C-alpha cells in the first residue's frame, strides 16, 4: 500500500487515530493500516424535535405535514429516532461498534431558524457542540455533512436552490459552522447527493415537491455547484489563516451503470447515464477540464433547441466559475448502493414536458435475478461497486475517496445475515479495488447507524445496524447481528471468516 501511504497517514492525522490491530481469525482479507471504518446518519432522518428549542421549519417539515399521503406510510420526521434527545445513546452505540468516525449532518434550520445568519439559535449550536465533544472524548472523529436535504423553508420561499443568491446564503451558513465547530471538526462535506435533491426535489416527489424536472433541476444543480465552490474557497482561506489541518469535499451518489448488452449502443448509453447521473456534479469539480460533461451540454442544448427554447435549459458557468469550481475538493465522498443496466431509451414523443430523463435518453433497468433488498431500487451487485470505483479512478485521476454511504434495507428484525452478506461482499469488492486496482479509497461508511426516516418511504425501509423501536417513547435501539459483524471489521480492519455469499463475479 506504499502508493497511498501518505494519504492514509494524513487521513489518520485528520481523524486523530490510527486503526489496524489484526486478529488471527480472519479471512485474510484485510484493509491497509490507517483505513477507517465509520457509520452515517442525517439530521432530518434521525433527530426529530422538529420545532423544539428554537429550530425553524425546513422543507421536509413543511412537505411531510402538507402531504402526508405522499409518504408511503404517511409518517414524518417530527420525532424519527429522537436523536435530539437520545444522542448519548447513539454515541454509546458508536463506541460499542468501535468505529473511528461518525458521519452526521447538521440541520441548517436548527442553527439558523430563518435560514439567514442574522439570528443564531444557541440551543442548536449547543446540541451539536455536545455531540461533537462526546465523540471527541470517545476518540470518534466527527465527519460533518453541512446539507443533507433539509433546507430552511424561508429560503425555499425565495425559490430555494433555483435562486442564485442561495450560494451566498450557503456561504453565510458555512461561516457560522466553521466559526463554531471547525476547531473540532476536521472533515467537512458541503452537500449530500445533489443529484438526489435537485432531481427528486425539483423534478420529482421529494421536498419541496411539485416543481419542473427539465428546468429547475438544472438550475438547482448549477447553484449548488456555485455554492460548493465558494465554500471550498472559504475553507481553504481559513485553513491558511489558522494553519489548521482539515479536509472538505462533496458527497456524490454513483450507482454503477452497466451496458445491458455488449452492443455498442448499450455501451454508449451506459456512458451517457454515468455522465448525467455522476458526471453532472463530478466533472465540474474533479475533471481536469472542469465544467459540465460535454455529452450533457450537447444533449441538453440540442433538445432545448428542438423544443423551441431560446436558450439551453442547462445554464452556463462563467469562466471564473469554471475555474473556482474545478479542483474544489480535498476528497470525494462517494455514496454507492447498487447497479443498473443501461440501453438507449425509445425516442421521446415531441410536445411532452422537458425532463432530465428525456435529456439523458437512457433506459435504466435491473436484472431480475440480482438479489433484492427491501427497497425497490436496491439490488445486491457487489461487482458494480468495484467497476464504479475504477471508473472514477480513470475519469478523474484517482481522487482520494471516502465511501460516505453503502448499505441495505431489510425487513424489521435483528437477525439480518443478509445485511452481513451485503456488507461483506461489497467490502470484498472494495478490497479488490484498493489492493488490486489501486483505487484511492481511504475509508468506508455504512449507512446507517440506526433505522431512520427513509424520506418518501417513511419508516418502512430499515438500513440500521441497530433496530429502532418506533413504538417506544425512547425509540429504543437494539443491536442487529450485523452490528457485531461490522464492529469486528471496524476493530480488526479484516473481514471475518465464513461470511461470503454473493461472490464478486459478473
Ligand atoms: C441515500 O441516497 C441518501 O443519502 C440517504 O439519506 C438515504 O437514507 C439512503 O440513500 C438510503 O436510501 O424510490 O425508486 O424513486 C441514495 C440514492 C436516490 C436512492 C433516490 C433512492 C429513490 C429511488 N437514492 N432513490 S425511488
């Protein structure tokens, strides 16, 4: 592992910890010393306390209250796993697992109730400060997501991410976070999955809901990229002033897109899908050219012309913006869950509304015989993980990558060998990607520490290593079998024997 030794050392410094004490009883599949294991959650999905102690309303509060019928089980995150009150219990679980970091997100409207930085909610600051200090005293590094989808409602009333001014308000919010927390927090993630919240939020069923896919989706993406570039710069300037170490990046979701057949048009379709789904945000930041992927620019410009728009629905960056967004990362946060098959979509009938899907023009499916989870979109395909990592390595010159989410939903219950199989098979694929393919991956995060509010699927999909009892007042957490498995991996950096079920083959 000489190749990445220095990143591991640097990462360990950032995390203030070196992991890796090997035990004899393992499968021989061991991650390099310094490689880090952690778990993740997000504010709206676990905290509850939606209107307590000065917290303002977020778009998810507004949306789930206005449209309970749109959420699968008509639930909402008003209480969720009640981590606002049960966070000490969460820290105990993290300690029990023995993970070296905890990725969680900060609720913007808990810190700035109106979204603007003129009024800071000290109770909100105190909540995160206490959590962070408890993590520190247990030697668990905080990895903080600044935005995991819960925009303050007053900012949505101004157009949310479709309004270019949002980039400046995000800088104001980031300034407060850096002022208050950057002495303890050394790993920052600006955004979680802009594809999800721009596509599903401004062009689909997620909050804020009821928008327009082929137009607002791209406006959102554009302003999020601008906001990310500005906050990256802010952080670099502060690092220089304070001479303090710290890393900042962005988390992007990349399902693997496999050509449906070896036919040339399927291979092309798969590459177009990768560019639309991942390259949309990755290319402006991680490629050496910067800006949107060429194929996206070309397809959306052409479609817009045919549809009689006077200009492309995909906005343009200024030359300065291209420059400031390009290279705006210390690391890539990667969420990866599953794999899809790609082939060209049947051509679209003119006169329909413009959509992201129509612009992309790719038919996306999955193979029926790929093992299922409890989520319609998630099948177990570990080899796709290795391919995705290799594609990133080749496309963007092997950026330091932290896997910020990987996980599976299963039916309720604590006996979850299938989750163990999922994690184990994905970790084997990751191990091959690191050791054999030299992909620059520095850590792995399981989604999620505990069951939580799974957005439009409510509480019906459970991803936790710990089960949450939503009927108990304290939202009691109970360890699943997978918690002991993952704890063992986190502590030894090695995969235990006898957990291989889904082999890494195509
Ligand atoms: C992550 O997104 C999120 O970051 C996290 O908050 C979430 O809890 C976790 O996944 C598990 O879902 O229902 O067919 O419309 C992963 C990417 C994008 C996958 C949206 C599910 C909806 C598919 N997600 N997608 S569908």
